[in-house]
C-alpha cells in the first residue's frame, strides 16, 4: 500500500474508535471534520519514512505512532484556531472547527484527539509494551510542557519570548517526535534521529514564514500576512525573502546530512530532498525544480 | 505516609516536571494554580484505597495512576469553567484559571494537564510496561470519546441527551478509572471493580445535585443553582430532596456491597462508608453522623 493511503486508513480506523457507538453525534462529527480530508500529513509521512528506513518490522507500532502524531497535530490546529488564539475562520480551505461546530465542541474535539492519540499508542502497546513506553515518552514530550507544542503556543502569551525556544517547541517538537518515534517504533535507538526532526521542523517553519509573506490565501488555505498582524516572529521578515530562502535550502541540506546510518538511509535522503519541496511555497518549488 | 500527603507529594512531583526548566512562566504558573491547593482529591483517594485493598505491591504504578486521574480531573475543571461552557468565575473558592490567566492559557493548561497525565503513566511504564499498557487503556477510556468525560461534556452540546449516557460519562467515568485503575495498578483484574466506580460516581453526582440545591456558595466554593439556570438534569429537582437523599443512601449501600473479594475488602467497605460522607452536603452529613 502507498504510504499516503496507509496513513489515511490508519487514521480512519483510529478516528472511528473515538466516534464509536454511544458517542455524542456532534462531537463524533467534529472529530472526523478535524482530521479529514487530509492535509499534507507531513509528520506521519516523515514518521513512516524513518520507520521504513529502519526496516519497519512492526507496522502496528509505526502506524500507531504516525497516527498519534497526526491526531496531536490536528488537535493543536483546532485549539490554535479558537477565538482566544488566532481566531482563524479558515483551515485547510474550509471553515475551522469552532466556526462549523461552535467553540465548546472545538475545545472538546481537541481534547478528545489528544486523549485518543495516547489511547492509540496504549492500544498498540499490548503487543510490545516496553517499546510503547518509550514511544509514549517521546510523543508526550513533543506535545506537553515544558518543551512541546502546548508550551510553544503558551510562549505567545508571554511578553518576552526566547525565539528559539518558541519555534523549537511550537513547530519543531512534533517533527522530532516523528523522526525519533519512527526510529523507536522500528526498534532503533531514537536519539540519533533527533537532529533530523529538528532541522526539518525549522525548515518547515521558515517555509511557513515565507508562505505567509509570498502566497495568496487560496494557495495557503488560510489567511495570509498573519505574522505581521500578530507581531509574531517571521524568518522572511527578519532575514528578507532571499535570506530566508537561503536559510531554507541550508536547513534541508543539513537535514539530509544528519540522517543516521540505517538500511534505507540512501532512499530516505532522496525522499527528504523530494518531499521537502512539497512544503516549499509554490514559486520556490518551481524555481528549485 | 498518610494517603492525603502521599497524593499531594506525587502530584507536586508530577506537576514540577511539567513546569521544568524552559517552560513558559505563565503556563508553568497556571499549571500549579489548576492543581493546587487540594480539593477533596476524591478520585485519587479512591484509586489508592482500592490499590491498598488489593495489597498495593507497586507504589510507583498506583501513584502514577492516582496522579493521572487527578490531573485529568483538574484539566476537565479548567476547560469546563471556560466562557464557552459554564463561564464559571469561581472554583475551589478562588478565581477560575481563565479568570486568573486568560482564556488562552486556560485552554493550554488543560491541554498540558491531559498530556502530562499520560506522560506520567508512560514514565511509570518503564518498570512494568505490560501493566501500564492496560492502565493507559483504562484511563484513556474514562476521559476520551465515546464514553469518557470529554464525551460527557459534549452531550451538553446536543439537543437530545440520553441522561444515563451523559451522567455516566461526565461524572462516572473517572470514578470507574479510579477503581479499575487502582486494582490494575496492584496487579488485580480490573473488571470486577467497575461496579464500585459506577455506583460511587452516580452517588457523587446525586450528592453534587443536592449540593447545588441545598448549599450556599461559600460552602460549595462555586456558584449555586447552576443546574436550574442551565436547564441541566438534577436528581434533586427530579426526585425531590427526600427522594434524592434516599437514592444517595441506596447508591452508597450498593457501592459497599459491590466491593470484590480482596485482602483489604473489610477495611475498604468501612472506608467507603466513612469517606462518602465527605462529599455529602454538610447538612446531610450531620444528619447521617
């Protein structure tokens, strides 16, 4: 099965459990709405690519890890879009969850997705519990406090923000979970895979900053120019568009160079080169093609 | 160590990890504020009482379970108090988290507490991962969708609410996690402990409904008469005060009778008799004393 189809099937199965018999109908509907249709699924793609490069001997473990990471990413989008944060009405080209279902269900859908991410890991743990304990640690660290995406979002509530802490937590953490989690799910030592996640997370952030400046809202599927409006740090504003492009290219090179030795290292490096173009703004991707 | 002190110490240690070096200061502050000072800690008390009755051979497992359940309870209070739900300004006799820290940090503190509950279970899993996989399942089920407290809260967003589903999910689920989790943490089969959690959860709900009708706001530490204002089901309104009192007494008796055979069954039954008086409204507790 193609990786993209494998991810969608695993996500459908996981979300179906949370929408099981007896679920409140609106919550069940909101849960599906928050996860489908697919975004780029960059994080679970990365997780499975790393697992695959490491031999991927246990697809139940790698699927559960990829699913948990994507559910947590979707939860963070639902909560970040709330009126008390970004107050974003548009997400992935459709109304954001709180616009479609109301704030209460958006809060609850996010909560339920967080819980269900860990339930998914716990469910897969029945086969190889020792490995899953490590995976729960990796995933929880990437999403909680002090260094996960929740902490990253909380930095926006502070007056003084250490920029690197903010970006590492808000964007980088789930990329690190994807690379370390993919390796751990395949039975490899996760620590050597941290750098790859960090570099790709930072590359993604720079690309996102460039998109916020360069793209139109239709391409982006959400409003543009938000960083300037919200006085948020933006690499393109800080380094200039050319400087940010150079930084992006450098990060992708560093990411490729950081891939540890493993059975599928060569293919993984090629895949990263190709896949990172996906999250470049279109006009950059064309120029780089 | 007394159980109450043991719970506070375990909670302090767990929350300290989430507030560790590098945490955004306001989030770190809000996390402590949301968990301390202690409420009655009824759920972790129940969890440890059951673990104790089962011999409690592994205090790391039972502490982690009690902590996870209380962190999830605190998270649910923080999110339930938000303006889009109960819009409650007062909780445990002080300003609720969103009043003190703003809505954004209240959403994030709740999220971080949910993640940290599972991180706590995952951390303890390193000693006995097989057992912890079961515990993660029990705890996740009690808090997620379709049957946990998040689903219970989501029933309030529906037009037609099956009353038993609503109350079982909203209040009962974490009591079931406490009894089943306490047993599983002590290496016992959790399933026979489900009924005890269900009966005590329902008893607590009836007591809470009575308090909402009978108490003053000072005793309750939060506004009274909220069920009538919000048109929420209330046993005292439905059965009358005397009917609700009789129902409460019956549920406590049924709970005591449901305690499975175990080394400390006798003491546990006595403890339940005594402890349930704690969550009776004061004037009932006096009458029953």
